[in-house]
């Protein structure tokens, strides 16, 4: 199996945001700022993504019929914004996050969006590691990753789905760690599944498993 890069055009920045997505992003940014300022213990490894660019990328993927199904999984979901933006796109969305405080924030954000935007989002959040325990070589590879935790149990049993059951994945890797996320994706995802990653200044990167 190989990984095929799909070029995302710069023109996606001209795509409009749905009302629900725009409201979600504004609410999320406000809550994230409040959370970061109010906590003496700033959650390690938590850095917000460019949610506007992410929403436009999801819109572009959907409009160009690149998906083979509607199941979405976010690796290291933080506040769960990507998971909720995918839900706005009518995907069955799952977010996996190792920090229980952030899982709680994700659930609160989901409820707040539902009440303020009058939208019913299908999104579920799970506390644990996104690394499947039955994937050969991944645990060994993870030992070299500073920001990856493998001590939690296999969260996929709780979800009731395996990596191969999802059609689109999203991750915001730390610099130099995107190859690890690609390795997890390549080892466990189904053929034709997509992995979207945010690379900071380099923007969004999309690959398909072929």
C-alpha cells in the first residue's frame, strides 16, 4: 500500500463558511482563549489549529467527492473543533484525546454549539490514545515520539470501530512528527481512506491510502 498526495489548491481560502461552522469557530476560539488564560496548568501539547482553513479544506474535500464514506476521526482532538466541523459537514465524527480536561471541554463545546446554532451535531469524544494496540511496529515507533502517549487502553474497543472503519482522519502533528501519524494511518486505515494534516505555515496536507 502506498500514500498518494492530493494537492489542495490555494483557492480553498475563497470558499465561504456555513453559518454553523462560522459560529462554531468563533465560539471555539473564545473558549480556547478563556481556557488558556484561566488555567495555571496550561495543557501541554495543546496548540490551536487554523480552524477557518480546516473548515474550507473539509468543504473542498466534500464538494469534490473525495470521500468513500462519512466516518471521520480526529487524532488528538483537543477542544474537538475539527470533529465538530466535520459533523457540520454531516459526517459521523469521532474525536480521540488523551487529556480528560480537553475531552470535557469538547463535550461542553458540542452542547454549546447545539444550543446557540440550533444544530444537531453527531459527534462523540473519547479519552485515550489514538494508537491501536494490535498494529505491528507502531508501539515501537511511538517510543521516539515526544508528544504521543501509548499507556492508555485501546480506545477503539470503547468506540466500537477500528481504524479501517473510518474514511477521513485529521491530525495536527508537532513539527517532525507527521511521519508517525502517516505510519499509523498507513498501517491501519482502509484502502482509499484520507488523512488530512495541518502543517502550520505550510497549511493543509492531504493524502490517500492506495
